[in-house]
C-alpha cells in the first residue's frame, strides 16, 4: 500500500448516504512534491507550485476529493488541521500548509448536493494512519465509477485502490481514486471492467457524456530522494501506468491528475528503473480500485455485473 513508504499516512472521510467523500495523504517533513495534470476537464488547487522551477519544493499533504470543484473546499479543513500542528511553509506570519488538491466528478451518483467541505477534509486528516489503507467505496472513491465511454447508465463501480513495490531499499507506491471514462484492462490486457450491455438498438457511438463527468486522481510516492525535476518525471511515468490499465485514458471528459511525492529516505535507483516501477504500480492500483469496489444502487461492481 502507499503507506509502505515510511512516514506516509492516509485518511478517508466518507459520506455513505450522499456517496461522496475525500482522501488525504499526509507527508513526512521535507517531502518533495510534484505532479502533472492531463485530460480536458481538471478541477485542481495549488498544482502550479508543483512545476519544476517553483519556489516551494516541499508539500505537507495531498487531497483527493469527490464533489467536483465544490469538493476542493475540503482543502481548507486540511490546512486548518496542519496549521493547528505548526506544519507548513515557514513565513514571518507563521506556517502556511502546502496542500495541492484535485477533485473528481461524482455529483451524478448519490446526492448531488452532498459535497466534501472543510469539515470532511479535517476529519480525513484526523483519521489518517500509517498502517493499512481501506480500499473500495471509501473517501474520494465513494462515488467513483468507470466504463462510461458509452454513457453513464452503463457504468461499473470503482473506488480507491493502492499498491506498492520494493526493489532493494527503494519503495514506490500508488494510491488512486478511479473515476475514469474508460474501461479497465487486467494484467493480460483483457477487459476487467467493461461497460455494461446497453438496451437493444442503442447507438453505442452516442455516449452523451456530460463535460467533466469523470477523472482519475492518483498519488505516487517513493522513499527515494528526488529533485523536483525527477519527482515530475515520476508523475509523468505514473500517467503511462494509466495508459496501460485504462482504455482510453486522458480524454476530454477526464481531468486525470497524478501527484508525486519523494520522502528522501534512501538513494534513488536509475531513472528508467524508478519510472518502470511507477508505471507498473499505478496500473496495479487502478485494477485494485475496481476489484475492491462494492455495488451501489444502480451501479454494480464487476462481481455483480450480469
């Protein structure tokens, strides 16, 4: 799991009635952060500072949230939690927590008025632990779905997935909130989560997807010491993992976002080795996000698709 990277803690806040929620990844001090946004429909906060060349290199937390752009308000609660504990970028006026965030669109599932706010962000921080991470219908994955290329009525339930890999002293891990337009492929490149059959006579080429109705959010973390530039390459590699496990990824309806974290505990391997680890582990986390999901009214999991 992503908490196999020492110092990383993960917490969820889940609204089981409204079918939404948020997930927080809390970072140890000195964690270098970067990231990359792809697709045509992102909803993000503080992602500009993650680009190489920006003044602030360290991040304190990452927020993944449901609720579309409304859900970005949950970052206020994350900042309050960290400020109360003296965590943040030091300024003459006190610490300013650095909390990049991204939201996925889940308003069409459950209650459209249920959106994670500051209280949910605070609660997710309070629940954060360094141990096992709950997967499936929790946190930002509570209202997540996949396989909407032929319309949301044919979607399959997804959620939170996480995985890790170790090569020597180096750990690379990923956590994903999977809400993609595309279908999910298994390890052999075969369909794992496909769009459900539509009514007889339906035109499969007319998906009628609302703009911004999807988005896959992810965090890839390593215990290796990386520069901001190398952390950015790690995020780019994780996007290639999306391409491996999703068909298609990075569409106009997705705002696919990957955050990368490097805690700096050990020396990094070669760039190609590190990036290949990120590709593989992102694909595995995506597959776990559908394998661990449970059905909700109107949206079956892959185990319940008839």
